[in-house]
C-alpha cells in the first residue's frame, strides 16, 4: 500500500543506540550454553500473541534441534495456560519463562538470542518488539500480520508464515537454525533499516519537516 498524497508517513521509532548489538551475560546467568540455538519472544501473554501456536511449533522444531531454548519474556493472563501446555508437551527443560523484564535489561536479553519470533494473529497492529529486535541486529520469524510484512520488506529481514500455522513456523525456524549466513545477512539488514528509517532522529526529522511545511503554508496564506 502507498501513502495517500495528502498524508505524510512518520514511522514509529526506537532508540537505536540503546537497542544495539552487544555482548551479553544472559546465557551464562541462565545456564544456557553457547552452542544452544536461542529463540526469543518478547510479548504480553495474551491470547492474540499466539504463544500456544508458538509452543506447538517449538515442540516440532525441537525434534531437529534438541539443544534449542525458547525464552519467553513477558507476563499476562495466559501464563498459567502456557505453563500447563509446556508441561504437557514435555518442554520444561527447553522453555524459560522470564516474566516481565525491566526496560533497561531488554538489550541484554535480545543480545543472547539467535532469532526473535512473533506469533501473533490478525489482531496484531505494529509490534514495537519487532523494531527492538531489528535494531539489535536479529533476524525474525513471524506470522504475516499487522505491519510485519512491511517492516521486513517481504522476507529481507526475516521469514514470514501464515497466521496460526505451527508447522510452517517450525519449518521457518529450522531454515534459519541451519543457515547462520542467512541469519547474519538478515540481522545486518534489519539493523541498517532500523537505524535508517526507524531511529528517533529519522522520525523526529520527518515530523519537524511536517511542522515546517505547515508553518510555511500558514505564512503564505496570511500574505495573500
């Protein structure tokens, strides 16, 4: 979709200096080996975020990559249901519930991951966590919902799967787990795009240009 000619697109923004690639002690702190493939989901634990589908996908994925870990950061009313599902699937040793994380701790959590996932349904709108992960230089596996296809520009920054399709989600995870080169390429692309188009400077500059244009129009109108 294109922007209407009478509208200006001012994208949501993220602090790209705060959310930037770095070393992290998260794995060591939480007993996760350096060889483990770490999948991260930062999201409220509510129905439309699709955690149940993600757990089914991870269970399938784990059959091929038994050293993997799924890290769930966030809290919400679905947490008891999710913990029950983890037990039922026998994933207790592979799923880490972090709970709600302090904002200042998030970069360290992102930096420990190999891939960021988003498993939401059609009720998703933008998903700021996607921007945070992109700014951290992470590739994504996500459902085709909300603004994600636009953010990832097709699949240049990650892999997109149909909403609710656990098998396709597991397949996308496996594809990235087996190809570090693709992960690195996507991560570099996402970092560059976040800085170029979704940094605070970029967003603020576009907003300032709008105000300047409106002010100029008002002055021209008064001079007529």
